[in-house]
């Protein structure tokens, strides 16, 4: 009888230990929060569109890390040249969340935290995937502003870790890439000008839903309304939203006093004034031609590099008709054979095509006025 009692006692203790162990594991899992961090836009060019990161926070142990896919190194060899050709490599950085929060607090940028509604197994899967991503051989990736950036990387690794799929609300909010980018650089006309110079026709095609999620704010809004469908059961994707870093004071530097349009109008006014003087005096100011040809030719090298680069939407840019390296090959001819009209005939054809192209592509601010200014030079030379 005693042996039977001892057997039952050991069995009870074993079952009790197992239950306590399982409760401890469950408690440990429940103590873990995985969050999407959305950082408000800043004032620097690289921060105008905001930022996204992931937070892994164990409330029981205090383990608290930010997983940031937006780390890059300005000091890498040929960084600027690689960026121009779309060959920039970003990497996953991992550091304590308080440091991450302190940095954005210093900038005055609010950080919104959305706690993702994951199961125990999904949290384990995600953590394993993040650690695997952080291995030296895996942490670097080829950055692409529209298709593969810090925001899409965070979204994709979350989607792959879920046992089921995320169903986003189809809000039919179709916009072009150019329209979306303009929402963030409207207060920075020269930043908008730089982006519009680089983007081609493909940036004016309307896209919707998933393709809009390359911007942090759009992903945050989509996550807020999304549901997880798993084994026929729906559950909200976001369990809780809160502010991880309160908004502070953003110090805005004084921009360049003239807008791109104003600069283009000054150029056009000067070109028309010189044209009037040339027609009156029956002479040509070749020095002015040299300045314009040099500037457009140098800008054309930049445009050609973008045309040949791996950047999205830059290979269909009709502004290359106006800004191209061709003038650089004719500056010598301008002075040695001033009577030759070959360059001006080619140029007027390209400018006309540029004006026609305005019907199918949105050009950078002021570029039409630049085109008219260059057209005046063609008129002067072809009238001789």
C-alpha cells in the first residue's frame, strides 16, 4: 500500500512540475512583445520619409532590442558613386531600444509603437529569423528606395513569421510614386526637385495597396486595420498602439531663398534679354552658349548615370532629352566652327520631343522654363 501511495505521490509531483513548467514557458512567452516602430519624418534629406524598425522586448528579463534595417555607412569606398548607380548596400543593425529611442527623441521625431498580435510559436519564428538575418553573411542587402527598404524588410519578415496570412483592408487608395513622395517633400522644394529630376515615366503610374507600403506611415496605417487569417480564424494584426517616443521640437533650417521655378524663370528672363540684344546687334554671345552647354552637359552625365543605374523608375526619364552629355562634345566645335548648325538642329529636335513628353511625364519644377531658355539659343543660331 505504501508503494502505491509513493507511486501516486511521485506521479502527482511529476504532473505538478510539468504544469508549473508549462505555465512558466507560457508566462515567459506572454512577457515578450514584438512591435513595429514607425518614426516620424525628420528634416534631413534621408529622413524626410520617416523610418521603420522592429522591437523585441522581453518584459520579464528586460531584454529590449531594436532591429533596424536602415543602417548604412557613408565612409564606405565610393559610397556616393555606388548610390548614384543604385548599388548601395544597407544592413540590419541591432542595438538596445533605449539608444534607438534616445536618438529619435534627440531629433524631435515621434516614434509610434504597434504591438503585433503574435502567438508563442510566431514570436519564436520571428526571433529566429531576425537572429539569422543578423549573421554577418546575411545582414547586408541591396537597398532599393521603392521596393526593398527598411520598411518593406520589416513587413516581409513579419509576414513570413506568421502562421497564416495578413489580410489588408483594400482602401483603393491608388496613387503614383511621385504623388506619394511629394507628400513628404512639399516643404522642401529643392529636395522635391532632386527627386523629380531623377524619376521617370514609371513614377507616374498609379499603384495601390501593397506597393504603397514602402513608406513607413502607409505601412503603419495598413497594419492598424489589418487582420491575421490563421486556420480559418481572424485576429487583429495589431494588439496595441502607443507612443514609444513623444514628439519633440524639430529644428528646421532655413531653405535656399529661391525655389527651382524662380531660378528657372531668372534663367529664362536672362536668356530672352540676351536674345533681344543679339538680334538687335546681329551677333551671338558664344560665352553664354558655353556656360549653358557646360551646365546642361554636366547635369546630363548625372542623368545618364541614373538612366543606366539600378534605381527603380529612372530608366524611362524623358528629361534626359533636355539634360544629356551631348553639349560637351560640341563646345570645342562652337568656337572652332561657329558657322556649323549641326548641334543646334539636333538640340531643337530634342527640345521639341521634351515638350511633347510633358504630356506623359511630370517633369521637375521649372524644367519647362529651362527648356524654353535652351530653345532660345537654338533659335539664335539657326536664324543666322
